C-alpha cells in the first residue's frame, strides 16, 4: 500500500510540474524582430491620411484576418473599427504561420505608399503555381511582429489575394 501511495504521489508531482511548465511557456510567437514601439497608430489613419507617416516606423495592432497561405509573407490586420491594412515582408524575411489567423498581433514596420500600385500582382514561388498577392497602395513593410497565440480564433474570410 505504501508503494502505491508513493507512485501516486510521484505521478501527482510530475503532473503538477508539467502543468506549471506549460503555464510558464510564453503564449506569444515573434516573427522577425520583436516590436520596439509602444504606441500603435490607428489603421484607419494609416489608410486615410498616410502622408505624415510615409517611410516612418509604425506599430499597428489588431487581429490577423487573412494571410499568404503560400509562404506567410503577408498578413491582413483588422482593427476593432473594421479598418484593415496589408502588412507585407517586402524582402520575404518574415514568414507567418497559419495558426496566426484570428489572433491578436502587434506588428512594427515602415509605412509605404505607392499610389500607382495595382492592387494585386501574380507571383510564383519556387515549386508552386502562380497565385495573386496583394499590392495595395498603402501597406506596412514588416520588420517584426508579436502574435498573442491565446487570443480566440475567429473564422477568417479569405480575400482574393490569399487563394
């Protein structure tokens, strides 16, 4: 009986240690460099009045509602007011994973504006079929992001550029 109690005690301690380690594990993922800015800019402001922030670092926060399903090189972020912005790794050094969809993100990058941007472009990654990637007039060139992986997942509606 003592041996049974000792085994049960050992298993209980082992289980508690495993749960404590899981609870201590960070519930965020960082892609690229971790953001250093502390104040985010409203996505609606970036879209409607970008002139004062062009080529400057910005921090945007919101929910990842869509992304590149081919290489993870861009994400669409939506704010609480339903405004959206495309954030793209221009040199493709930052790649998001699909488990980011529906999660809260803090993303830092440089605001770019190209009034002649076509809206989307055809792109082909090595070994893959051509697909459409967003080329919006206003976008954030990604330097890095932190994604809160504990945020509730909401279904994302794919945009034309993610198919």
